[in-house]
């Protein structure tokens, strides 16, 4: 198991469409182990393989609260098969856009089909944080970022800040109006 580097915007790999997993073999199990180590260390509640530079349709997640036992979940080839008409607004963050949080409106319920690590098929209906996180991660494997769901003005500000930082080779400075995460965990 190894912690991997999380790539951040404006890295072009974050805009790739990830490839479906054809066979859940030893290399996929090793990738999942590395993703959990990387996600827990970050720390984050979700991670898509492309965020560590691997363009495969693999997602890890753990939505357990601080005082609860770990609850690791793996979604291989996740597919959104239904979403509600009703939307909910929730604050989102992204490990590939560090220290930037913004409210995003998305369907408040979704149905997702996926394979688990043993290759068994599942279909779940998700609400609340699970629905938000699944949509955020499925966006990642389709090359979409949560800033694509906010106003162009805000998105351009964020992109400008991270492009400037990448040129300097330094971490991006926080935007004056960035909010702290408020909705999660613990
Ligand atoms: O995919 C990612 O970039 C991970 C992202 C998942 C996510 C968070 C919030 C809404 C939708 C999707 C994160 O984990 S950001 C970090 C975060 O939420 C967090 C960090 C420390 C403790 C608790 C939460
Ligand atoms: Zn993200």
C-alpha cells in the first residue's frame, strides 16, 4: 500500500474521461488500497482514481463520522441510472482544488449501479451526503469538476488562482472569500 500524490487543477488529466475496469484483478485491488491510504491521509471523504492520475472508473469513499468506525466503500464502474427532479444545495470541496469550498445544487436523490471489489453488481438509491459525494466522484471519472456547476465568475477566479500558483510552483493562496467546510463529519 502506498500514499499517492493527488493532482490538482489546472492539471489536464482531471479533464480525461476514465476507462471502465474490464477485470477486477490484483492491480485494481492494489489501486484501491492506495486510494484509501491517500484519501484517509488527505483527509477526504471520497476519491476518484483520476485524482491520483489513474484514468480508470474506480471510486473510494468513507462517510463515517469522526466518532464512528471506518466505513470504506468501493464503487467500480459506477453509473448514474436515475436522478430526482428535486435539487438540494450542499457545500462541496475537492482534494484536487484544495481549500476551496462552494455551494452546489444537484439532484437530491440518485440511483447508481456499480460493481464491488469482488465484482458483484449492486444498485443503490442515495440521498444526502452519499448522493452528493457519488455525483461529485462520478463527475470526476467523466472529467467534470464541481467548479463546473458554479457561476462562471467564481470558476474563473478559482482557475486563475490555481494557474498562477502552478506557474510559481507554489501552493495556491486562499481566496479572500473562501469558506471553511461546514457540513461534514464530526
Ligand atoms: O473527490 C474529492 O475531491 C474528495 C472530496 C469529496 C466531496 C466532499 C464534499 C462534497 C462532495 C464530495 C473531499 O473529500 S473534500 C474534503 C472533505 O470533504 C473533508 C475533509 C476532512 C474531513 C471531512 C471532509
Ligand atoms: Zn473532487
